[in-house]
C-alpha cells in the first residue's frame, strides 16, 4: 500500500484493539441460573522462532545494524534493542545544560521560543515485557531507578531555565511504543503531543501563534512490519510478523467543505518541529506532527529527518529559507531518551552560529574564492593580534558546490589547537554552507585551515569568514 502525503494533510496510525463480546444469557432461563460463557483464552505471541544465533553475536551489529544492537525477544511478541531500550542510567552534565541554555537564549534574542521534548525509552515504559533473565543479563533490574534518573535529568534542565516537556510514567500495559519497532505508536505520539500542547499553551508565545483548527479521522487498517523486519530478513532469513494498526488522517477542519482551503496557498507555519524519525511520517506512521497540529490548533513546519539523529533537523533548519526569512516563533525539539546529550554538545557549535548566518562585510577576517585543490588548505592566518577568543566567534564557510563528505576544520592558537570534523548524516541533502564556533578556553585564534575528501576537492572554491555573534 502506498500513501501520499498531501499538502496540509497528515496521516496517523493507531493500534487496533480487539475486544471480546459480553457473554450471552438465555432468555428462557432465570437470571440467577444463567451461566456465563467462559472468556476466550488470551493467546500471547511467541516471537522467539524468528530469532537466529547470529543475533546474539556482537559482530552482527557492526556497521549498518549498529543502532539495533542487540535484539532480544520479550514476551507476547515484543522485541527490544538492549543498547538503546535497556539503558540503565540517564544523565546530563553541566556543560551540556549550558549549551542548551545558550541555544534557548540565542533563539529568544531572535524572537523565537524553544521547547525541548525529552522522551523516555521503550524499556522504561514497557519493562513488564522484558524477561527477568534478560533484566539480570543487561543490568536492567531496577526500572524505578531509571525513572528517577529521567526525572532528575528533567529537573536539572528545568533548573537552568530551559523549557522542557517530560512524559509522566504511564501505568503498565498502556500503549506507547510499537511491540516490534523502536518508534512510538500513535498512542505514544498523541500522549506526547498533548503533553507538549499543555506546556506550550501556558507560554506567552502561544497567544501570538496563528490558529487553524485540525481534525483527525479514522481510515483503513494497515499491517505494520516495523524497522527491525529488515534485520531478521537479512541476518536470519526470517519474517517479522506485522502489527495490525489503523490509519487515521489529520487535516484542516475547513478543508472538509472547501477544497480550496486545503490545497490553496497557506501562510508560512510559525511553529517548527525538529526531531528524529519519531516526528516524521515514515517509518513510524505515528503522526506526531498531526497530533501536535490538532492539539495546538496551529500549522507546523516539520524539519525532522528520519535516520538523522537529534542534530540533522536542527542543522537542516539553520540552512533553510524559512529560517533565513525569520518566520518561526516557536521551535519544538523532540529528543529520545536513549541519546546521550553529553556527547552532542558539538551540535550547538554549529546551530548557534547558524542562527546568525553569514556576517558578510561585518567579518573580522575573510578569504574569498580560495581553491581547495589540496588535502590541507590554509584559509586564514596571522590572526592572533585580533584577540578572537571564545564561542562568540565563529567560522562561516560557503563552498561553490555541495560538499558530500565530512569537513575537517583546524583552528590553531599560539599555544593550542582544535581539530573538529563536521560530519553530516547521509540523510541530509548536501549543501555548501557550514558554521563552527570556536571552543571556549582556546585563546587568540591564529590560523584556520580545512581538509576535504578527495571527491569534494575537484573544481571547488570556498569563501571563509570569521564572524562574531552580536
């Protein structure tokens, strides 16, 4: 089945529910003697037959299947990734908090509010489907402690003044994630969207957003196989059974009676969604975007990138026409709990300068039309007397053609050096614009050079500028 995402139309999936009918009574027999028919036995799914010995070997997950490390069978057809779903400790350090706080502050200076959505892991919410043996094997014996870590992390982020939405711990058995896929299902997406909506509606920015009513309608059912199906197919030559779900559609309320409202020109959205594949239509079909539109009664520009991690959507937006036109009033950033925020501070060295863009003639140092015809090319030198120190200074690079491979930036200081590789996801459409802030603690930038992969060096030139955040 192929679904097309039309303009202003969002599709949503809700897990199907099977209910047993109430037992019948004979009209001729007295009520007191009526015997209820026995309830049908609950048949649980056994997923173990699709597993093979190779899934127990670490080497199986090297390379393309690293994010699925290591698949185990839960009860009733559940499949878990031990590396991500069964994390035993969540935390955030002061440096990561400071970077997010700086990002929120810089957005606010631009007239944009920021909300972070921190999502619990599958293991936290569905620990009742993990066997006791696997809990012991992978150290996941105290889920309450993991939830304490989650709440503590939320508390630290909030104490820094950062807007963050948490997901309260649901009762056992509450639908939230798929059984055989690492994404949330429509129930989880809707619950999170409602939590975000409740938070945003208390912010002053909500009254400033242009409002549009959205409604959701149920469509046809669908067999959802989940992303781990490809692992079983390639590694074990087995087929992962599907989950039967329902398709829903979210659209503008006025569109039902006026086709022109649906397909005609609409104003630019003022809310931007940055996130992972939880926030995209495919592959989860959970329609977080649609539920957000409905709950907030406002249109949304979805910049989420499936397979792009928590950083690609943010970088993608910084180089977008929407950002350059200053259309946004609110940015929502969806972050799955299995991402270690302490390891993603480099993201903001790119994102924060991206807010300010090319400083043009206001630069502190500049080189234009430099041919990148060698493995290492010096762009700027003899800069130490300019006293450029700290993350308020950044490098802007504009190549004459899209760059596909990582860019190595080499900042040299009189007594120090910082080599940083700017690596973008292969899900990001290559362009030629890059930003990178100086690291705090490095004094008096003296020289800037870059290294490109050989395939990117052919017939390419670059403009380089050192800018300062105003």
